[in-house]
C-alpha cells in the first residue's frame, strides 16, 4: 500500500514538469546577414541586410529596414503593410518560429489582384539565425535560406 502511495505521489509531482512546454528560443537582438552562408547569395548592396527582433512570450516583432512585421505567438492573425497588405499567423513549432502569410496586391486592370503566400521559419543555433522563406506566386514556389549573425 505504501508503495502505491509513494508511486502515485511521484507521478503527481512529475506530471507538471513533463507536460511543461519548453521555453521558446531567444530570437531577440540585432542580426546581420551573412551572405556567404545564405542560399542563394543576395545581390551586393541589397537593402535590409539587418534584422532587429524583439520578443516577449506573446509577441515577436521583426524589423527589416523601415518595415515592422508584428506577430502573435499564439496563432492570432496580424497584419502589416509591405508593398501591399500582409496577413499572417505565427506560432512556435518546437524550437522553430513559423510564420504563414498571405498578401493581396492590386496590380492594375490587366492583372487584377495578385495573391502571394508563403511560410517563413526562424531558428537559432548559437549566434546564428537561419530564416527559411518559401514564397508561392502565379509563377510557382521559390525558397530561400538567409543566415544572420548576432551582432
């Protein structure tokens, strides 16, 4: 009987530890593009070679140049303007921050509304941030990997 009580107590005490979600990695900081490690390598002089990321448990904001890209970490829809209105949802998948987005842009009477969608993933390993972007347009899907160093 004592063994059952002790085993039950041990399981009860261990459950909160076992079920607790792992802490999200810290994406915050200033990150500078490492063109040599990125695929494909960006053109020389490309604007936006730096990301500034702020993070709280509920939000991640990525700033590239003058554009702020705000995301809620619980999957709540957010939007911002970047050559059209972008609507995005984001969440943590393990240690990776995943952003799914869609942009509609009126391209004039000939082309009408152009819809672009994509998925961006952010992952940290030491002082490296890897951002993988998959973008789908009328012409198909492209992928790009950009690697940044924490500065």
